[in-house]
């Protein structure tokens, strides 16, 4: 890579850089979230109604598992590329990226080999009831067949953003989403294909996004892939893998909490007036809406990843500090706006996904649980956003240990134990209160990690000689 291709990351105004990189990235991830949301909206407003929403909800964690691997490899390669750019040592980055593509493809094949024979027990574990299991399997069969394209598309988009082309990544995701939105009503209502129609609309959209992403890899800016790039280079790839582990853990924790949450909702929902299907359907809607909020925040900080990595590699620490402040402010504004929406008008949000008109569903109980879920479960969504933002910031900074701690503290260390314990005393409402309690504890830990990080950065800054002619890689330490 030529230094002049990326030097502007250390010289251009930060506000201008954020607009150039973060807005397309945030829109790209927002569009990514729309894939599942669009399906759920059309399914919820069809004759499938609440059971259709419940079916797509129990398949959602399977998507997250696939994304966990794809984002791990993609975000890791992207962070590695950007840090190397700041150090002027990116000539071997293509080896990590080529290996990452190969590993992503093999991971997709492995997931398909495991999930296909285990689909029914797997979907049952994630909360599918006797009423919704058939619809879930119908949707899942088609989605799973296209896992290789879905995972490669997600992996490649992370690298495209790091290569300085966030607009291309956004165009890739937006094109696929538009195809999905157009085909959903055609297949679901026009062709009367039901869940299969929703699934086919999704995978065709994903295929379009994949093709657009693939085209970019023939015109990259700061690295070039050759046949030698696809020969596994484990040493080079291991550096990227360390930086991507926090993305993997973040996504897998979503799967774990979805699993535990659905099991507990099924258990305590069956013991409550709401029954099994209402809580599962509402949490499925909440998960999709929550994904929109988180993807906006994640898009902003991931968009800044090239700027963070370059300036850390170039040891321009003042710019790193200012960049963090800018990202922090954007995150707080987004979190506060959505908090107000969820507290003031939760029913309006849920109504977008259809109304209950199934014989097994009591509308009064449905809307009651919907209001409680959005007002309690998402009460401290601003803290959740800040915690996720902190984890990705550390990842982009080459601090994988801090990133992993920030990823795990909220979901694994706090939320899972609380969701198991609180219902013993408070029933199904205890599940809802587990989220804000976990957010409060995890926010304190994230604040401590951030303060100590910047103190260490300032100490390192003071120890630098007056003129450092050769920028060195930022060490991957705590």
C-alpha cells in the first residue's frame, strides 16, 4: 500500500472524515438490519400474523451465528489493515484478507453441515412452539442454503469499508435491501408463498449484495488480491483474528442471550396469562428494533475504524481522543432519541409489525406485554449503545482484551445470571428487568476500561521522543 493513499486519515478534519466514513457505514448496517425487519413486517401483516413473527424470531439467532463468524474475520482483517496503514506496513495485509475469505467460506460449509440435520431441535431450543415450528423450518431451510453468500458478503463489506470505500459497501447493502423489499409483497401476497416467499425475497437480496461486494475486490484501492493471497497465511491471519474476536464474542453473546431469553420466556410465559407465543413474538420484534438502534451506533464507530487505526498506528493520540469524544456524543444522542420513542410510543412501534388476529392470541394481553417489554427491557438502551461502542472502539484500537471484556460483561457476566434469577421472584417481568440491571453494571465497567485506556495512552504519549521518524505498530495488549 502506498502511504499517500491513506495519509489523509491523519490530516483531514475529523468531522469531515466522520461524515465521509461513518454515515455510509451506519446506513449500510441499518440496511443490513432491514433484511430481517422487512420480512417480519410483511409476515406480521399477512395471514401468518403473530405465529409468523414468532417463527422468524426463532430463526434470527441462526443469522447472528453466521454473522458472528463473518464479522469476526471481516472486522479483524479490516482493523488489521487500518492499523498497518498507519504504520506504513500494509504490504502483507492481502494475505490476511485472502485467508479470511477462505476461512469464511469453510465456516459457512461447516455451519450448514451442522444445522441442516439438527434444524428442528435447534429451532425448538430457540423457542419455537408446536404452533410455530413448521413455519420456522420452512423459512430456515431456504435461508440456510445461502449461508456461504450471506457470510462472504458480510465479511467483504467490512474490508471494503476499511479500504476507504464505505459508499460502495452502502450501495451493496442498499441494493440487496431494495430487492428484498420489492420481492417480499410479491412472493408473500402475490404468489401466496407465505414463509417461503419471505425467505426467497431475503436470499435473492443477499445474492445481489454479494455480487456487488465481489465486484469491488477486482478494483481495491490499498491492497491487491492474487492467487497467492488465498493460500492460508496463518501467521498474518492470526493477527487479524485477534482483533476480530470481540466481534465474534459480541455476536455470539446475542445468540446466548436469545437462547436463554427464549427458554425463560417460553417457561414463564406458559405459567402466565400471556402464554408461550406472545412473549416470543414480542421479543422477536424487540430484537429486530433493537438491532436497528445498535447498528446505527456500530455503523458510526465501525466507520471510524480506519481513522482510529491509522491515527493510533501513526501515534496521533490527540486525534484519537477527539474522535472518541465525537463518537461518544453521537452514541448518546441516538440512544436518548430511541429511549424517548420506546417510553412514549411503544405500541406504535410494535404496530408496524402487524396486529394480533390469530385464534390463539389475546389482543389485550399482546399489547400489554408489548408495552412492558419496550418500556422496561429497553429502558437503558443508551447504556447498551455506549457499551457496544466502547467494545468496537477498543477493537479498532488494537486492544482485543479490553474489547472482549467490554463485549462480555453486559451479556454474559450480568444479563444471563440475572435473567435466570429474577424470574424466580418476579415471574416473567423479572426477565424484562434483567436488561436494565445488566446495563447499569456493565456501563460502570466500560467507563473504567475507557478511563484507564486513555490514561495509558497519555502515559505512552509522554514517553515518546520529540521526533519519532518511524511509526510503529500499536502493541496488542490490555
